[in-house]
C-alpha cells in the first residue's frame, strides 16, 4: 500500500546530507524504487480503490485524507506532486486542485461562514475579487478590499469578525508589493488567517510559509507547469489543522485534479529553476531597455531600482520573474492596438508562465475599488518567454517604433 510521505527519494538523501533548493527540485516527491526503478511517478488512473478486508476499510476511512481512498481524494500521482511542492514551499502539506482559481475559492470557502468578514488586497487577480463579490457575498460573508500600499487601510477595516487577509504580492498586472511582515504582525495579533497568491514569485523566489503566512497558493497553470498546456492549482499550508479543513472542503466541493495534470505539474517542477533563471534575465534586460527608451512613459517591474516597490522587493524576494508591464507615451488606443497587431513573437492571449512571450492590453482603473489607478495610458502587460532576448527586443522595438 502506498502511503503519503514515506520512503521518498528525497527523505532518503536528505537523511544523509542536507541539500539545496535546486537539488530538492529534482528529488522531491519521487519514489522510483516503489515502481520498478522508473524515474518519474506513473500516471495512476482510478476512481475505485480496493481494500483487502473490512478491517482495512475501517482503517482507511479514519485515515482517508492521507492515503489512497477514493479517486476524488487523490491518487499516488497527486500525492507525489503534493509532497514535492510541500517540500519546496517549506510547508506542512500541499493540496492540489483543478486550477489556480479553485485553489483560491477552496481556500476562502474553507474558513468563511455567514457574517464573517474577509479582507482582500485591491490589486489582487481580478477573478479572485469577482469570486469574493459574487459568491462570498451571496453566502453572507462581508468582503472588504484594502489598499496594498497603505497599512492603515487594513488596520481601519479589521473588525471582530475578520477571519482572513488575502494578499497577492506583487500584483500580477501592476506589480505593487505589500509589506507582508507588517500585515502578518497585525493578523497574528488579531488571530486572523493570512493567505497569499504566490504565483508570480513561486516558492523559488519567495517562501510565504517561512515568512509567517499561513497558506500559500500557486496557480500551477503558470510557472510550475510552465508549458501553457495544463490547468492546476496548489495550496500549501503550515499545519495539519489547516490541511484537514481545506482538504475536506475540496472533497466536499468535488474538486480533484486529474492524474495527468498532476504529472505535468510535477514534471514542470523539475526544470522550474532553469526556466525561471532565463525568464528573469530576459525580462530584466527588456525592462531596462524599455525604461531607458524615450517613447516609454513608465515601466512597472519591481526589481528595477526606479520602481516604487524596489525596496520592498529587495526585502522579500530573492529573484524576479518574466511578468511585468509598461505604458507608452503614445496614448491612442487605435495606434497602440495597431502596434500590438504588428508583433510577431509576442502573442496576444491570457495567462503567462509558459515558454512563450505574451502581451495583453489591460485597464486596472476598471478593476480598482479602493486603491485608485492614477496612471494615464494603456497598460501593456507582457510575459517574457524563453526565446532569444535579442529576437524579443527586436520584435517589441519594431512593433512599438521604439
Ligand atoms: C492565472 C492566475 C490565477 C488563476 O489560475 P488558473 O489556473 O488560471 O485558474 C490566479 N492568480 C494569478 C495571479 C494568476 O495569474
């Protein structure tokens, strides 16, 4: 019987020698000698799991959240991914879900009841805000948004019913960074749960649980899977109590990622470090060129020293990734849209985190409730892929006449 968390390749090696994160990425969640020596965990497909006798069935019911039990509770492929991510996130355990968005909704639904209050950063991924306003409000949860750049905006809104503070840092359109340790301090004092959407930095460049945040969420659709071919979400928690509560919610809601999706997530994890290093250096190079071009009004990349968030970025992050945005001096929508259509390597489409470069015109003004967006012009959000940086620069500069 395969049991969650035992005899892993990583455990065996770590017992001998403590290894660094990049090495862990290649080992975490693997158990080759439980499967004929085959390097990667197989894609286990199942609904039914069999028990040898009624005594075994009884044991399984008691321990159902931590073993093979029924398809919806996870397969050994799911567990391999979850173990791997928990290790990289420095968390207690991870729960895999069917998308980044379901990781967000399941986490929020796990802890909120009627008349509870929930605080969400105003710069959060728009579908997260929409879920809060459309679904949570419907079930009698009070939702407030706070300005991620103003700690008083949080302090003033906390009340006796506040159960959750939901952060996203940096924000995935405008790249504001929150002063997370200050927020954690307030939350701890008031016994409020903290959750972060860590999809931009990934656990390689920021460790939420180590920082003191209770729950870290990854849209694994993005960098973890890394090839624009997978929908997957990951929730990592700091203790067993949180794990049981969230896992129970996921099972009750009927959410379960398929084993193939989990396999692809785990495969992506193996190359995450190498890919991120290239996304990071390509993106920084292009961000600097844009910043120094006189046809560009402003660049929103937190790892540029001129950016308002640079000090906080240095405080919390050990690296930057491939996603940032900029505004041109040219303000005409017509002209800018024509320029976008001239791009050849940068493709027009949602999402990010794959090997390819993407661009999207976005309008943060329409999404904000508290933290007003005051910048003029169309915000161009770009994801810098793994292409040659000179080709990408040429493409961008010819289309935008830079
Ligand atoms: C894409 C994204 C999500 C949602 O992930 P899906 O897998 O598309 O549901 C959540 N948060 C951020 C910051 C994202 O960019």
